[in-house]
C-alpha cells in the first residue's frame, strides 16, 4: 500500500511536471528535447491481453499530436516492485506514443536507490533498461533561501532528506514567507508530509519559536489554540469592565485590591455572576459572597 511519502512525492511531480525535466537535466545531465510543452499524461498502459499496468506518473514533452519524449516517474520507498515492471512501463509508453522514454525513479533511502539503479534485464533479448534513479545522496541540501525560492519542490525534498539540518528548514520557510499564501502552504505541507518524526519535530519547533506562516497541521492546531485563548481573554476583559462600570454607576467606591481581583479574573461564569449581583448588591461584599 502506498505511503504518505509516496503519495506526497507523486503530488509534487503531478502539480509541476517540469520538475522531472529539471531533475533529469540539471541533476543527472540527461539530454531531453527542448520544448516548453510539458504535460501529465494518462498513467495507465494497456498491454492486452495482459491486465492494465499503471505507473505513478507519466509526463510527456511536446505537443499531443507529436510527443517528443516521455518521462515515467516512479516513487519507490522499498524494493517491493519488480524492476522488470519499469521496463514494461517504458516499452508500453514507447509503443503507445512512439517516442523515446526515460524512467525516473525517486527513492527515499540509499538501499532502494542502489537496487533500482542496476541495469534491468527485461527478459526480451537486447532490451535492457537503465532507469535514472534519484536517491538521498542525489538531493542537495538547500540552505540558501534564494535557491529555495527558485526551486521550491527540490527544497521540500531537501527537507525530507536533510531536514535534521536546521538551516535546510529555515531556508524553505524563509522562501515561503515571500511566496503567495496558497502556494506557500502547499509546499510546506509537502515537506511536512514527506519528513520523518524527527524532522517534523524540528519544523514544529521552528514554527513555535518564530513568525513563520502557519502551514503544518501542528502549527494550525497550535495557532488555533492561541486564537481560542486570545478570544477567551478578550471576552473576560470585557466582562470585567462591565462589572466595574455597573459598580461605579451605582456609586460604589472600588478599592484597588477589589479592582485588581475583578480585572485578573478570566473565569467568564464567575464574572457573569459578579455582574448579576452588582446590579442589586447593597455592599461590595454582597457581590463576592456566594449564596448560602
């Protein structure tokens, strides 16, 4: 069953398929057709009479009527997938679209990356696939906020791999502070969902101790509690003011210690009881004495 890391990485590439092109060109020096047309294609290949086979993501470069190159993106967190399936994906895409195919495998640990980086014998004579594999060692630690802003997807992946380095998280957070809120929250969620508990804890620590925007589930919950507390304090302050106004209007002289007692109270129910008694009390003591 796919994990949250797997699904988040798929979303990351799906939301911006140009990322696969950039990784292959910039990190792996793969020559690809020069075209501004990059789109997500149907990811299901029919290999009749066999069952349909479905890749994680299929990205096509070039116009629909004349595809120039196909990139098949696979996210692998373990060695459970038969490597020959990757060769089947590439062959099916070539048959369907009639152009060259690159299989890009994103792996979250070194052992898995090594496993899929080996040449894949398809079982068909002469057809041997060399997948392009990106493992933890291939994802650079991005600590420069300007670089993070220019490559938000790669920066989120950098947090996944190198997030124990506080500077990596701070670079992404600084970049996101200058990013429109909708995109900023999306990329922070990517980084949070892809990261392990230790990295998430550090992200939460940074969120609590700084003025970073509220993006992660933890931060939203933490911020929400803060809002609730703030609202409750505001209501209590207004209620205390009402008690003092009623007592003043009825001619009572309010000693400083009594005034402090009223303004320091944050119990709304208690303040409401005091306010009710203040309207009829003959003495200040009557306001604070509980019946019976």
